[in-house]
């Protein structure tokens, strides 16, 4: 479920209105891409459309519209007037919600919790007239699409867009830092530790399991999942890695440790019959090679950056097919 919907529900349940600001279109260079969103209430906001003077003025505009309960479709040049040197322009849609929309938002959230793809559309014209609709259906449409319609625009977004499944094994200092770093980056995270009562409270939306045999969770992961292994016992790390490598249908397997640890694990896994092609997909050390720090926050930042690079270059999606043929 999109983050803005959960934030909207909380606001409406408290009797507060909100305005959802969409980046509908971009011309030239801009701080954020089409589909970026920011939910604005009278007291605060969630998300970002790029920061700086653009965001500051969009916040003011959203709150002005919130008082009047109005929608708007506006094109904003990114030049000297906004103290931004991007040189392009963005088209913003300001979509208002009132406490009276709570039942609609609850229905949408309930539908989005199911397995069927749920899309919603927002049609707005230059006069600010706005029409919303929601539907379920095949997932062949993009997660966000903006189409010009005469003097207006039609936005379509998937409310329950799929997120890559990520399984993090280990809730020590590094695991805790990694969980915090990855939480806002669009992964569906499951966090597992073998010690009862040891793990800290997980970030919102993260599933935490305390299991005596964490490696058994590997069987329940969906195809194309991401695995990060950093438990407190090397033999447990080895068991988890072996379970993932024998599945074969994963997107990424990262193991915390040194090149020496990888060599020792590879030798033991070969003895256990794990094929060479599968072993080649075991990433250890994890993170970006140019970052040498070993502090938990540094490792977490390095791992997060590496996973983002892999996800954007689609190497994880390509890897998910290895071993399936």
C-alpha cells in the first residue's frame, strides 16, 4: 500500500483534512520524477517532491487549498523565481481530502491489502474540477501514469504496487542499522533473529520473527527475494546461505564478512554439493567496495546504496531468473 494512504487514514480518523501533491509531469531537469508525492496537512507533511523553494511554496499552496477544500492543476517553471537552477518545469496536481472521505479511504486501503492489483485514477482540469475512481484488474499497467486530456490531466497509480521482498537475518548492531537504512527504500522487509527477546522494536511495516531455526524461513520467501545474512553465529549464516543457494530463484544473496569468510564458506558449500554457478552468486563482502568503514551505520549506508544501484540497473531482477531454467 502506498505510504500516503496510511498517512491519509490517520489524518482523516483524527478529523483533519489533507492535500496530496503529485508530481504529474516533468519538463527538462527537475528535483523529482513523475509519480513523486507529498501528503500535506495543516500541521505537517509526509514525503517530498524535491525540497527547496519548490517544496516550500507547494506546501504553502497546498495549505491554502486545504482551507478552501479545492483542487488545482498547475505548471511551475524551475527558474530564478523559485531560486532553483534546474531549468525545467513541473506540473503539480493538488488533490484535497476531507474527513468526509474517510469511508472511501478505508475501502481503498482494504482493497489494497488484497492480492489483486488495485488502481485509482484522478482526473482534473485547469479549472480544478476533480473526479476520483478506483478499480482492480491486471497488473500490466505501469505503477504511475499521467496522460493529458484536453485542458486537464488523468493520473493513474497502482495503490498496492509490488515491493521487492527482503529477508534480513540478524538483529545485532549491524542488522539494526541495516533495517533502519532499508526501511524507507521500498522493500517489503521481513526481519529474523534466532534469539528470543533480543531484537529491538522493528520499524513500522517491518515483520519481525524470533525463530530458533531462522533458515526455515527461506522456504517461505517468494521467488526473486533479496536475502541479507548477518547473524551472530557463522554456522547459522552458513545454513541460511546454503538454503538460499539451493533454492536458486533469488534476486540477491549478501553475506556480511570478509573475503576470507567467503572463501571458507564457499569451500564448505562445495563440499555440501552446492553447484559452482550458484556459489558465484554469493556476495561477500557486502556493500560498495569503495566504502571501507566498519561502523554499523557505515555498513548500513553502503549496503543500502549497493542494493539501490542493483535494483535500478535491474541486476537483481536478472539474477532472479538464474537457476530457474
